[in-house]
C-alpha cells in the first residue's frame, strides 16, 4: 500500500537535513531508508537547530524498535506508523517528541523518450482505434502461428479489460512485432527492442505531470492483461504492501496503490515476456547459429614516419621515427644522409612546452656521462603530439617489460537515432573529424582498449559486437577480444581489448540502471562495466539521460540515481561513492544537456566557430560549476561544433524545429554527447584527442570520441626474496586529522581506512574534539593516539608509491557516512610528516573537507624504485635559457628537470568550500 508522506524512502542524509532545516521547527521529523543497514530506517529529528538521527532496526520477527539513549527500554512495533505514533508522546528517549512531519515533495515529471527525431525504434502504429473490438475483429494477413497463439490468448483475456488505446498498441505488437523480437532472440539478442518501444508508446499518457486516474486504470488493466497473455495460469499479483505505511485518505491511497502496481508490472513484464519467448525458442528447436572461430591475423607493422621541424631560429630539419627498429633520425639537408641517429634506449626525456604548444625538447645521451638537449618546433601542436605518441610507442615496444606501465584507451559514444550504422565507421574508430583529432601518422595505431557506448541502437547485441570487431579487424588487423557487453534496451556498452591483454583483465562486473518512466522503463538509464587491468581498476559508464531543454533538474536526478544504484567495482568498497571506487572512471553518453541561448544566436556562433560563447551557456558546464553533477570530473577542451541535432544525411545544417500535433518543438543545437573522466590523485591519465566525426550522417547525432594515455600498475613482485628473519614493516602514521562536514548533526564520528595494500579495513577511535559554532557545519578533530598505525602488506617503495588510501567519516550512532575521500601515498612517503587536504564526497555531493598530517615510512633496504615509461615525458614552461645543441655535464638527475605533469591535480591550498573559511578566520 502507499507510503505515508513522512517516509522519504532512499533520500540521502544531506537531503534529509536540508528538508528539516527548511522546515525549521523543533520536533520536525521524517523517516528515510538507512544507508548502513539494509532493511532498516533512519528517523531524523530537528531540535535546537541540530538534526538527531536514530536508527530503526527490525528484529528476527520483523518487529521495529528505535535505538535510543541508554536506560530507556526499547519498545517494539509491528508497523512503522505505529512506531511513529508512539514517539509523538514525550519521555520516550528522543530529544523531543515527533511533532511536525516533513512531507515528501512531489516527484519531478518523468521522461519517457526523446521524441526528438520522430523515428522511434521501428514500431509504427497508425490509426489504432480506441475500442478493443476493432483490432480484435480485424483479420491479420501473414500472421505466424506463434503470433496467432498469443493473439488468441489476448482475445480470451480482453473481456476483463476496458477498451483503450493501450490494448490497441499491445495488439499491434502481438500481431506484427513479437515475431521480430522472437527472431532477434533466436539469433542471440535478448533485448526485446520492439516490446520496449511498444511499452514506451503505450505508457506515454503517464508522462503528464498529473496523469488522470482513468489513464492509470487503463494502463494498469492493459499491463495485467498482457502479463496474463504470457503467463496464462496465473495473473500477476500486486507487490506486497509496505508494512503499515498507509495514508489516511482512501482515494489517495487507492491512486498511489495503482501507481505502485503499474511500476511493479512494468519492471517485471519484460522478464516475463523474455522468459516466454526463450521457452518458445527451445520448444521449437530454434537453435542459435554457431560462429566459426577465425585465427587472428598478424598485426600491421607501423610505417616509418617523418616530421618537418625547425631547429633553432630558422634552420629546418626532418625527424624520422622508425618504431620497429627503435630509432629517431635527424636530417638537416633534404635528400641527404641523417646527421644523427638516436637509439630509443639513449632517449632520456621528452619535455613538452606549455607556452608553445608545437614545441618539444628532446634530451638524449650522446656520449659517456654527457647528455644533449635539443628543441624542435613542429608545424602544429597535432604534429608534436603525433611525434610524442610514436616515441612513447617505440619505448613501450622496446622496453622488454613483462607487464605494461602505460596503455591507450579509446572511448566512443554515439546516439544512433534508431537507424543502422553506415558500412564504415572508420573515422569514428580512428578519431578523425572535427575538434582535437588524431594526426594521420598515428590514427591507425591500435589502442589497447576500446570502449564503445551507444544509445538508440537498433542492432541486436551479437550483430553490433561482431560489426565492431570486424571494423577494428579491417582497420588494425587485430582480432579484438570481448571483455564485456551490457545492454539496457537500446543503450549498449561494449569493451574490447587486444588479445595479449585478455589475461590481464579480471574481476569483470556489469550493471544497469533504469531512469525512464518511474525509474522502471529502460529507454533512459545507464549501463556500466568495471574490471581490473592487472593492478589498476577501471570503470566505464554509458548513459542516456532525460531529453528536453527544460529538463536540467531531471537530468541531474538521473545522474544521482545512476550514481547511487549502479553496482560496479569491489564489493568491499560498496559503501564508498561510486566515483571513488576506481583508479580511473570514464562516464560518457547522450547526457542531453542543452544550450541556454536563442537558436538563431547559437547558429550564428557555430557559423563563426565561436564555441567559447556557447560553452558559457552549456547546461552541463553550468551545473558542474554549481557542484550539482560530475564533481571533480574532467573533460577535454571542446573545439568541435555541437553534435546534435543535425539533419540526417548531411552535416551542413541543424534541424532545430520539429512539428508536432501540440505545436512546434525547438531542439537547439547542443553538445549532448560528452565524455568525462575522474581518476585517483597522482595517477597518470592524459587525454590525447576529443572530437566528433563529420562524415557519419545516418543519425541526427554525430559520433564522439576521446583517446587517453593511462598509467597502469602490475602485480608487484618484491626483488628481495623473503629470508628466515622477521620482515621489515612499512607503516602509515597519522599525526592528526581535522574534518569539517556540512551537517546539522552533533554526532560523534570515527574514520574507516580502506586500501588494497592493507589486509583488512581499519578504523579510528571517536573524534577527540568537536565544535559546531557555525550553523550547518560540524568541525571534528582526531589526535595521533586515536588514529591507527597502518601496516601495508608489502614494504617496498616501488609498490607503495602506486597505492591509495580511502577514508570514510562515519557517525558512531548511525554508522552512516558523512563523506569519503582518496589520498595518494606517493607524496606522503618519507621520514617527515606531510600535509594532505582534499574534499569529502557522498553520493555524488561534496559534503565537506578533510586535512591532516601523515607519513609513510619505508625500510631503508626497500627504497629502490624504477622510472615508469610515462614519466620520461613531462611539461615545462618556456624559459629564457638557450637550449639548442647545449651539452650538459654532468647529466642532471631527471627529477630536477621534470615538472609536475598537467594530468596530475594541483594540491588544494585551503578548504574547498568558501563556507569553510569561517573556521580559518577569513571574513
């Protein structure tokens, strides 16, 4: 039955406190789901401007009781309303009786489908009459026996259901389209695309802000009837009543019960139809076709590449890179012999200038104990990047390492507009087109991992995967292996890797979240894949968010729902924010954020390529600036035109008007399709390209691509064999920790410490200091004696430099998190304590700030390390010193030459939220 209005389901602690703060009266209360105990509740109560949270726990018999202060005997109740009613009386162990319930706000209107391209997913219904008898009595030519059987079942059931358009849509599906789903299933594609489209179309009346009750009745009756068609012996039962969460208004109670039943039927119907069709496949012996395994072809050797450069002020030269032989040749006279040939093992460092994007400095060994640094100016920044990528690839191929330090990752996203792709998608897979694109000299260098996300993809699962593999095989001559495929209706994500990396992939997880109508339809939502590449964790999320320029808040809510519900990564880290569970997390898809500008002004800026003016009104950028979504994510520079909404068949013009029976809908050109990422601190990730194609025109969206250079770690093997004596231990010591969280609570807290380098999670004692002088903020401190000394499983510097520690600040009473963070151990290694400071996150929101002092002590005999392959490329500002042909003697340590790469985030200077400065004495 429907929930009482003071029950807010799974809202976060932060949202609950905001609602109570707005209510503002002592005794205001609400109930939400507990974040720490499954099946339990949290009672949140406002008193004297502070929020007090009590856990409501069920016992073995299902009786509910409140955890209150000691000395008060716990009372047990059968229902939650009974419990709330009892605690409205004084002297029950709470700080104040429950006086004023805080009611749930009306939910934001749901989004059913884009409605932008007018194509749908292939289901066309024309002239369906409102009465049931018309479509039941109409003979259908060419109907298959299976369709006839299902249609007969519908006729048998329809007398118990009112006539409605819903039943017409369902009859159309059974007459014409169930056979198509059955055929797709026979070929290994269990997505039931036509059923999904039929349900979206039939349920559109529920999309209104306030659906009429008779519309809900018709939809509910139709769903029950369709369920009986695929499950004749039993009719679907309504979901079990939420124990005792009843409303006092019988009419409202009945309406909410109907809505709840519709949600339940929508979420279960797809599984029921899929099971029925699978049984049909087995019963009629419709076996899946077999695919013969082909032997992988030999990889194409890389051609020798040449670059025209300037040396010094005016002298011209040619740099020739031979990746296969591992050499770089410098030729100053056209047609003449090389002046110098540099073997790859003599190249010490490559320094990219930031002030001159086309300039690079090459540092290499020339003779014993001497090194030479030379500056080269390329024709463009893209040519410089191509040269650097080739040298990086050359280093990797000739490194003789058993496991890689560096891999390349390709991420692509495309809303296919429910139409098949063209025969060739080469420009998409090779990052060619508009924006920051790959140079032709490096475009066909194969990436280690390809991650392809699509939306409105009408192809079957196996058909799409084989199309991608065949396309890559044609381009790269490599038979890529499938790591994972995850689908949600027409939203798909495919992960492919080189054959040699297949053994390095482990702990693969997939998940999906529906965010369509009432979060039960999968026309909108997300699919995700996570895995370990040796010792580095990766997460990839492809999403399709709510459409429409006015739906910014709904898109933000979609993001929050995905963040909360997607089940990926290490289960031991499930209590942490999803964005903290992975070394590298990539989030992409049709995010559907639009431009807040008049369409004619947008078109004028696009024509002039004035993208900065448009990015200033981009909804995603604006929401990120407000810390509403994608906190601390990064995105490459956008230097390509908006990827939506083009006229199909061309990229010359945007189709920004759509004529509908209700009027003209305006779809302004926008960057709907985006790729963002977030990585642990002090890890290596560089975005080498970010753009879109300009020759794939089958959809009203252009495909978008991004490529990344990503540092990875391998399973560490100590160089020193264990001896008979006791092993020396490394230790992580905390001198102090100070936390400021945004909360109206005064609860005592403790800190949990998680890391892959620890045998198990550790926790601190309760905070030793606490103040809440500023409303809405709580400041807590821990001294060194209340913080644990952590002993990593391995004491080696090379191993510890790649590790991170995750911290979670939790309430002692509720065990719920007030915020989580990640700290890199690399910069904390040494005998002296180092200061750290960073944000606290929880469920996608910034909830506070944490700082302190710590050190990682490493035994003297375990301090050897090695330079990573990606560490020999660095960034440096232009300086006034003449560098060309200037020998240096003796060779300086590389650590003194290298500056902090741009891919690493700068350390925070002070508290991140302006409100935290109050505690620092700053006005």
